[in-house]
């Protein structure tokens, strides 16, 4: 549902077009009438966007119409950026604050040609917007000036910091896994214990409970935690294991033989516990290569694997798997009320408690669904908002095994429009990437996602407020506060949600053969710095280390190039 943040994009384009600087620019160039026509048409389209977004997921014609609108809005953004750049260039040249090289770099070869070219682009935008606006009457869309179902309020940041040791309903499962880990050897010096279950059921949470238990701390010489995620590449997994061992060395420049030798040395003769979280690869050969390297630990060493795949269990497990069951209804209620109410407030709101019980039944025992909706309704006292969640049509849609949970889609659709685009952009980072709040805000700022009605408010403060709001709604997890910054991650299902929303706009390039859609505007390369340098210096020269790009970078709006992303890939 890439159309879900179109209201915000429309608002952003109109805000830029209506800025005083561009108004004066268009007036001077005789383009103001063209601008006013575009603004008027966009305002009419924006008025029906909320209704269109609600109906688009059930109506292919409306969805296609929204896709056309998205394309022209993105083109309009690019045109506005060109005008802004030219306006800034003229201002800089006029003030004399530019060197000759800078003037030559930014100047247009012919001001009249630039004016003609941009006037033509603006006219094309206006004609396309007019055609799209004319179609809206075919869909019976209702004008809505205000977003009726958006929750506007300050939310407490601390609500999303849930203590992993304070989990509801998993005590018995924790003790069962720990009992297995403390047992003597089952015939091999290193045993592999799988934890299997559907997405969002709490496999990672259970593994954390086990990992941090005092009984485990005293039983093993050292512990290692690695999130494997989608891509199971031997060198990357080895580096993650070595990083978890905190040896203090740098491994990014080592070849595969050096990495294997270093890992063997790190584990040799030591009794360890290794958690391999979120394993997807069903390739026995890849697991066999890694398993050989891990067998050098002392007798009694254990490996815990969390996965959704029964095939992974069959390939990797050496003892019976712990199949994580759905949370009981009573435990789900306790978890929901803990997330949705302050203290014991549910006792003071019997009607909300009753509606909450009905919402919890729709979550079908999946803790992530319960937590997400509970956090969404945190401190909300308006019964209509609770009923909107309970009665939403999304619960009626056919649900396949790998589909995004309805509760997660509901939480996204319930976001204010200004947050939707910021959230969707997060898909440009790989799964298990550790976000830094300041870093993320800088990306949002650079892409023009942050807006403030207060001229005196710093955009960085706006971005931090957006970040806190997403945290409070449980779109981020595993938050750690450091002096002056906050680090966090996304649950893999939340990341899947972001991917499903932004698949036409954002892409993480993982391989040289990966196909990139023409509509993609933001690309990230989670490669080591040395490889990135070679790629950009010789983009079309193939070598052992670097394959040519299968796409053109020209025309892309955002490019994230960061070797540090490598460890999250």
C-alpha cells in the first residue's frame, strides 16, 4: 500500500510550491498562473485522499489511480527541487559568496533555456494532475478535510521500553529451554536446540529470557548472540559471531580462510552458548559449512536456533525442537492491558476493557499483535477509536501464512500521515539494522520528510519527536539509551511491513544481479567501504570483487552508502 503516505507527499509538495521564495521566483518568470492552477487541483485531490486510501486496498481501480498520483507527485517534487536549487544559486551568485568553480558547477548554460525547460515541465505536471483529478469523480470519493481516525496527542516515551525479563506467559517455555541447555551431552560435544514458531509469537523474546537468565550465566564460559535474518552468507555470519565475542579485532578485511581460522581459535576448548536468531536459510550445505566451524567448543556447548521454518529445524536441530505455542487468552489480556492502560486504569473503564477483550480475540494469541495494538491505544479514552480498531474491515481479509499481520497493518494505517512516510523509509536499511535516532532523523531531514508549522522549531527536534512517536507505538524495539542518543531495532515483521509499503520506492541492493524497479527512488548499499569505492570508481567494470551495476543510479532521489550497514545485512 505505497499510496498510504500520499496525503503527506501532497502536503509537502503544496507547502514547497506555496513558499514565499518560490512564489516570488514564479512571479518573476511569469509562471505564477501555472503554479496557482496546480495548487488548486492538488487541494481538490488532497480532500479525497483519506477516503481513497481507505478504499484503495479493496479496489484495484482506486489503487491504480493512487499509483498514478504518486508518480506525478514525485515528479513534482523533483521539479520543485530544481527550482529551489536555481533560486539558491541565483541568491548565492547575487551576494557574491561563490567561487568561479562553484558558479560554473551550478550555473545553467542559458537562463532563458532553463526558464523554457522548467516552464514546460511545470505545464506537463499541471496537465497530468488535471487528468488524474478528473478521474476522482468516477470513484464516489468523499471529501474529508480532517483525518478522523488519527490519534493526535503527546505520548510517553518510556512506554515502549519494555523490560525483556518482565514478559507475560512464557515462564514455563523459558524453564523448558533452560532445562535442555543444562542437560549433559547428547552424543555430540555441541548440541543444537531449535525454537520454532510463527512470526510474532515471541521466539526472540524467549531466547532473550533464556540468554539473560542467571542459571545460564553460571553454566557457560561465554555467550554469543547473532541475528542471522534473511541472508545466510558464511563470511557475514562468522563476522557477526566474532563481533559478539567482543575480541576487539576488526574482521572486515579478512578473507574467508582467515575468518574461519579466527573463529576456530575463539571457540576452541571453551564451553559456549550461541544464539542464532531468526534463521531462514534452508540450504543444508551452508549450515554444514558453519556447523563444522562451531564443533570445536568444549563438551556441553549449546547452540539455540530460532526460526519459523520446520525445514530449518530438520536441517539444524540435534535435539527435539521447542515449538512455541500461542499465548493464552488470559495472558494476552494481561499483556494488552499492560500496554494500553496506565497502572490499573482498565478497572476504571469497563467499556474500554470490554472492547479491548474483543480486540484481543482478533489477535489470535500472537503477542506482537497484542503489544502493537495495545501500544496504539495507549491512554486513548475515546470509545470510538477503540471501536474503529475492533470493527475495521482489515480483520475480514483473507490471511495467508506469510502475510503481514492485520494488527500491524492497522497500526500503520492509524499513523498520522506525517509519520507514514518516515516509517516506510526505514525499509531502506537491512533487517536487524541498529538505528541511531540522530542518524535516522538526518536521513528524514535530507529527504524533506520533516515539516513544522512553527518557524522557530528546529527540524531536528521535529524529527526526534517523530522518532519518539514511532517508538511509543512499538514500531521500534530493543531501545538502548546512551548519553545524547537512542539506539533501537525493528522487529522483522515490522520491517516486512515497511518493505510491503515502500517496495516501489525503496530498495536495499544485496547482490549484483538484483533487479531494481524504475519507480525506486531510494537505494542503499550495505557493502564494505573498500568494495563500495571500487563499485563507484568502476561501475561497469566486472571483477572478482565487484560486478557491474544492473541499473542506473541517475534519477534516484536518495542513495545510502554506508559500509557499517554490512554487519546488519
